[in-house]
C-alpha cells in the first residue's frame, strides 16, 4: 500500500490511523508466539489432505483484534477482517471467510482455557507482573440466542443484562493472569478462592486488591498464609458490633503485629 502524498494527504487523521495500527494489537502480536496452537489435535491437518488456507495462529490474532475493538460474531468479524491492513497485520495472505471464522471459534472453544494458561505464562516471562494483583467480577453480556445464559442484575450499573459473569485477576498493565466464568457477575467464595489459587500459580504478588465483595474470611486467611496481604474494604454485613476498621486485614494485623501498618 502506497503512503505517498498523491494517495494519502498529509494530515493528522492519516498519521493517527498509522499510529493506531502500529501501537495497538499489532504491537501485541509481535510479542506473542502462537505457534503452539498447531500442536492441539483439534487443529490437526485435514485427514483428506486438503491444505489449510488460514492457520490457527493468524485466525486467533484476527479474533483477538476483533474482541479488542468490541466486534463479536463470525459475520461482523469477517467484515472487520476484510480490511487489508487488518488481515495482513494478523499474518494472513487473504481475508478469512465467515465460515472459516465460525469453524475456528467452534474448535477453539475446546482448548480456550489451555490456550489462556499458555499465553499467561508466556507473557509472565516477558513482562513484569508487579507486586499488586487485582481481583474483580465483571458482566459478560451475550446475545439472547445463547440459551445457557440468563438475566442478571448489575448493581454497579443498576440495570439488568443478559449474559454471564467473569471473575478475573489482573496484574501490572491490566494483564489477566487468571479468570473463571460464572452464571452471574456476583462472585462467591469458592470461585474467588479458585481464581486466586490460579493467579498465585503464575506469580506471587505482595498485595491482592479487591472491593468489598471480597471481604471473605477464608479468602483473607488463605492469602495471609501465602505471605500475601489482601486489601478489601470491610463489609459489616449483619453484625451488631462491627469492629472499628476500614479493611478486614486491619484486624488481623492488630492481632498479630505491633509494627506492621497498612
């Protein structure tokens, strides 16, 4: 594609376009090695010997690009990936069709969790995750044609949505290191513990930050046992005599140390 002044006028809009293409998903793809995808049996070569036009790594890059721009579903994705700038930065030699994307997404569902874990460890070797992890629940709205989803209430937005929830732990630069889908946005203690254990299997932070939803005794005690300080606002719930603390861990600190302070 030519960048001469006869084709592209010299103005801020054009410069912004090239800057965006250079610094967002393209920059991420340059640091990800997705070649391991071809090792999964679900992506094995066609038994009838037909050559694969689009390889799994380039298709996953295309899907990630679309998700990054809030584009979901094979048909809208196919339209987005028809842009030559996009499919070339994903490593393709031609734009994938809607059927190709649909088939890839169906196959990818079988290995999505394994791929996520592989990528988290790959990123952990390249990017410092820092000493502060954050845990939170978020809503995952989906199309109402998804019969497994349900209507849920989002207290933060004071509104209902159709879909699922997701409990996710992020590290520095908002890198997700552990996650689990849930029926609703609200996170129970079992899910919080499971996702937290998965996160500490990647790296051990110094602090673990959550909102008042994570004022869970078991969660706090387990993290302290791992030498990690859990920071979550104290939620008095139904107690008649709430302690004079802002964070649950304050009480633990006062009980066990005269020198440690938040």
